[in-house]
C-alpha cells in the first residue's frame, strides 16, 4: 500500500456538510491500491470506562476515479453534530488506520489524538447556493451585438448591423430595448436566465472599463429601460444577472482623473495602486488590469473603496431587483472584500446568485461565504479536447470530469456556471471545425450533466468566429440562414432537461463502462429512486455497437429523442450508434 498517496483533510471538498445533520467525507487513495475503506467515528466526548465509545463503523464506497487516484465517499450523521474519526484502509496485503496524526496498525480507543475532528456542524456554515439556480439554463448576451431596438441611442460611429467583421473598437447599436423585443425568442429557446456583460457607462464596446457604476451606458438605454427588461423577464420566469468590474475601472473614471490632477493630495489617491516615486515624473505609474493602461486597478483593501463597491452591488439589487452578479477578474481581488460583498448582498436578497470569473481551481472562493459559483472553464477545456479537438480518449475525458468533481463539494458542482463558449473564447462551431453534429454532442453533455448551463448568444444558430473580436459578431436574426440542426437540437435538449429533473441536478451521476472494453462510446447514467436515464454518446466517425452492462429483461426502454419504445426480451441489449451521434434512453421496469 502506497501510504504517501493517501490523503484527507477535515474541510473543503474532503469533508462538507450536505444538510444540517449530515456530512459527506472523502478519502483519496492511489488508483487500484485499496480494496476496502471503513469509517470509525464517534462523539469526541463520549467515553465508557476511559475508552472512546465509537458508533457502528460505516463502509465507504468508491465514488469515482481519476487517472491516478480513487476517491471513496460516505455520508455520516455525527452524534450531537460533532465527531472525531479515522479511516480503516485495506488491500490484499495490509490494513491500517489513518488519522490526523498519520498511520497506525491498531485502533487505540484510549487515545483520540490520531483522529480527524469536525467540532460542530453549524447550519449557517452550510454551502447553500440559491435553489432556483439548479434549474436555470442561462443565455449570455453581449449587448452591443445582440439586438438593436432603439436606433436613437446609437453611438455616432455605429456601423450597419452585421455588415462587417467586428473590431476591437466597432459599435453596432445593440441595446437593452433590443433584448426586450427578443424575450419571446429566448423563451421559445427554453432560456430561464440572462447574463448580461457590463451595461454601465464606459467608452468601449465591451464596457469592462467602467466610468459610472450607477448609470446605464446611454448607447444601451437608461435605467427605466433596464427596469422594463427585468420586469418582462420576471414575468416570463427568466432571471437576470449583471456583470460588475470591481478589479479595475476606466481611465476616465472620475476619481482616477482626480488623482491625475491632484496627485497625492487627492482624496482618491489611495483608491488605486500608484507608485509614488513616479507619480509626478511625466507619465504616472500605477497598477492595472493586465498591462492595459486604460484600466487602472482599484485598491479593494481601502475602506472607502470597499464601501463604494458595496454600495454599487446593493443599489442594483434594491432598485432594480436583479437576480445575480457575475464578478469580473474575481481572483485578483482580496478574499476579505469578497466576504464583505457576500454578506451584504445576501442580507439584501438571500437568493441572489454570485458568480466569480475564475478560470482555475476555485475552492478558496467557494466555501459558502464568498461566491456561489464560478465560470467553469476547466469543463470547457475537457469538452473541447474530447468532442471538438479529439485530442483525448473517452477514458481520459472521464478522468478529467472526475478530476473536476474531486475539487468541490457536491453543492458547488450542482451550480457551477458551465459554458461551452463566451465573449472570451472562439465560437464553438469554429472550434468544432464547423461540424454541427459535434456541437450537438457538446450540448448533449452540457445539458445532461450537473451544473447550471449557459449558452453564448448566437451559438444556437451557428455563428462562427475566432478569438476576440471575431467571437463578438452581431446576432443574425434572419432565420433562413440559421443552423436549424443546432437550433432545433438545442431546443429539444433544453426541453428534456426541464421535463426530467434527473437530468438537471436532482439525479445521481454514474459512468457506465460498456462490456466491450475497447469501445470509445461514452455512457453515463442519471438516476433517482423513480427513474433511470442512460446517455450514450459516440464521438467517433465510425458506427459503434455497445452492449449495456445491465440486466434488461422486463425493462421498457424509451428513446427520449424520438419517443420510440421497446421492451427488452433478453438479459442484455445491443445498441448501434451512428457516427457522431447519441441516444438518451429512459429505462423503466415492466414488472407488475
């Protein structure tokens, strides 16, 4: 047994409360190295005749595996909401106990010093993202490029809609009124949440360089227009999430200009990160987002800056009843501020959804006191590598998904903001070599997996383009040139996700290995006590035949894609899947 590969910690993704009575514990071991794990646990203060009185030991089960590790899990209700615990780990050659102090051959019930500790399960420390998010399908809108509803507010240099390739500086006149006019379109698609990139006053077309955080950019409309949008969305059961840039501002931001005019004497001097020795020597030096001089970085450790940003977050919730904040460059702002922000926003609206833009492992921000979710770029990388680029195998793809699952508690997994394209990435059809069937497979996984999925505007009709600015082209509203194969498939997938909560976040997720070990078909099960749905995806260019490794006799099988039904008359069933195709099968018992 390779003891150095065994790992547990009594917090974060290895020990998390799933309700106000129950913990989920995880243990990591080397892949294939251990055959059995048992949890020994008890109240830390319960002794009989100087011996620790433990509860009935609980067997753990192997929940999932990555390329190098197995992850074991167990749910446990600790006595009196507190416990100490150790793991008893076995393989064919050795057995040992593992606790906070390391490994031991024997269990010493006179000494608790080798035990991990969970001191008390506090209800207010539960990771509790808003319930509504788990059933939401999002649609990201880049306002200047989605729809133009009022040409009177167009910038003076507005270009003809969709008649040219976008540049870093081009404007096309999209606005909030245009979004209002397209709500029926979004509802027909099945959308239940809109994420708007920044709409506050700024000089750029993307608005990530805010000048006035309390003012709608005039090219998008005004505050009354935004209120109409939000009200119409809420009337159609659609949530609205705004984008806030608290890491940096515009060069034209009035407090920054005040510092440029008055130097260290400005009351806003400490709002930014100026290099004092260089402030009055020609071109002043200061910290920025990346190396973009037009985006000076805010000092969020400054109390006045904190109060200013908290006021912004509060204002748009109180006055406009928004449902969420997406927070730009969130990992470059200190944790202390995000804790202040979380508490303030949740006090105003307890079910506000807070999403951080973080492109990497984000557990430090997802402990329940900062963000509810982050944009799931690691999932995007796995999906593109498997379906679009074909650079990883089915086994490697499964390992990459399991690796992501291993990073977070299940409550977080169920609300991760899952994307297959954004304003910062090339269009998904372009990345899939213009093969619409590959795009559909991406959507199949996205909409039958955990999380809260998001569609980037125009991807549903087949817009193409490379990196920014190409990925920010104008939405095409002529349905005759829409990619109907993608559009109709996406509508149906969103509809199925809504009809069967087991495909959302209510069901369990389990990989299924086909009997043919060489098969590259991806198979997984979404299940509950009432229902089992199997998803089979063939990403290859060859027809595939797979036998489901489950007893099929007396089972009714419904193909949810075409509603055909058949009953299995044998113990197994052979399924043939065409190239770059899929099946979504509901399996029910026909026993009386």
